[in-house]
C-alpha cells in the first residue's frame, strides 16, 4: 500500500473511531510502529490530531472535528396503488 493511501485510510478510521493507538494502527496496516509514527507526523500538518504519548496513549481527532456524512441510502420506491 502506498504511504499516501495508508494515510488517507488512517484519517478515515479516525473519523469513524475518533481515537486509536499507534500500535493498533500499525498492526492493522501491517507496518511498524515507526511507520505509523511518521504517517501521523505528516498527517498532523493537515489535520488537528491530538496525540497522547506514553502508556495508553494514542492518536485522536478532536471531538469538534466534523464526522463524515453517513453513506447515502436510496429511498425505496413508493408502493404501487
């Protein structure tokens, strides 16, 4: 997976989960903790990430950051008369 694609997916996941650990992200993407750390450092330049260091730390999007809109679900056709 290209780094730019992985970074976009990290933001997608944080939009859904709001918070995650860097180790969990590393495991999920099959990369090292250092790789995720570099990704987060780059993403910090574009997104208001909150990073907590140490045991139990992780990365999060702030509570006020807008969530993505829900997927569009087409309305069922009206029943026949």
